[in-house]
């Protein structure tokens, strides 16, 4: 098949490119970075260098494709400090361009990287932009079939905790939490090692390997397309305490704990550090949704078979980053 992938050679698109190339598909990988061209070619794909905000470029690249894989790049650390950023409009503009390019190019099959939380636009904070993205793509003509992939939090989001775990203090130390799609990093650290957010302890912290996401996407591309469907993707169903217990020994902190702080403390800390107000509100509400279980309600109604790549396989990468 002729397949076009967005996402350059990111955490999901790289293994997805490798899997699809191995299966013999004709691939085009979109990247905004000319420096990626040779690497994309080395993986057996054709590079298309350009911006996903350029609808004419997308239309040319999508034309002739049997399937396109669409994803919205996460908000960058620099954007988090931009007071003018509207995170919901940021995603809306990208999806609007995708929609127009799909219509103009005649593509009939889409696999879209969505997220847990996309089932509603109420009470899930920042994740509601995935609901709006799905809703916008569903407005495409009925002969365009779409599969929405809804993964849970990525393993690599846990790397955002490293600087905080290293902090030594008596009590709480302020630190800026960071966000990647739908994961929250640790905020405070102590001598024995502490991860914290506005959820923690025995709260569920569902996690997934990007490799398992790529595997599911490749699998879905090989199945028949009909109408619109969704599929949740997860590798581990752990509590925050269980996550900390797995990570801690790998970095010499066997007593690492994941504690919960108040929504107010998280909000005040983020705003004090200069984080965008809309992002702050969305992130705090997202964490609260995880704490109350609202975030996971639809997931458990459509619970997937867990992927084979467990958190322990991520420990060498986590420890290497911690010890760097």
C-alpha cells in the first residue's frame, strides 16, 4: 500500500516506519526538518520535507495515498511559556489543515493518533482538544473511513520527573512540571526521592510504550476500513505507587514515592513559573480527572488487551537519562 505518515521520526513514527517498510509498503514520511531526509531514506521511506501547516504541501503529499496517518505535534516547552498561546486553537488549526488536505487529495482512509480522554470535552482538561480533533475529522464525507487510536500516557513522559527527583531539600521544592500530549511530570523532590502531581498514591496511572502504539497502528492499517472506529492502547495498568516502586530501584532510590499535592498548589506553582494560564488550567483539570477516575471511565468500557512492552523494559532508558 501507499502510506503517508506524519510525525517525522518521532517516538511512534520511527518504529511505525520501520514496521511498515519491513512489510513492503510504499512509504512517505513528512518532516519539517531537512536534516531528517537521509535518515528517513535509510529506513526505506520517501521524505517529504515541509510544514503540516501548509495545506498545499499536505495536499500534494497526500495525493495518491491509500492511507494517511495523522498526528498533532505536542506543545513544545517554549510554547508553555507563551502567554498568547491558545492550546486548543493550536490543535484546531492543525486538524483543520489536515481535513482540508484530505478532502482536496481524495484520501479515503485515515488513522488518527488521538488519546485517552477523547470521548468527552467535559472534565478532562487539556485532553478535550482530542475530542474536538476527532469531531472535526468526523465531519469529513462518509466515504472517508477513520480509525482513531486512543493511547494512554507514554512511558517517555516519565523522563520529565528526573530533574525533580534529583532535587534535595527539606520538604517541598518548587519545580516546573512539564507536559507531553497527556502525561504529567513530577513537581517536587526530596532526599529519598519524590514524584508528585495533583494525583498520586494508589491512583491509576495507565501507561503505554510507543512501540506498542506503532504495532497497533500497523495492525489496524492492515485490517479492513469501514466507517469510523476507535481503539484504546495500553501496555501497563499500574498505580502511581507501583510506577514509583519500579522506577526507584533503577536509579538507586528504592524508596521513591509518588505523592499527591493539591490542585491549588499545582496551579500556583505553574503560574509562578510563568506557564500559560490556559495550559495550566487544562493540565490541572487533566490531573484531577485522573485522580477521580473520570479520565478512565470510557477506557474501562472498551478495555484493550495490554501490549507486551512493559515498564521494566523502559528502565535502562530512564536510568541512563537519570545518570547523564
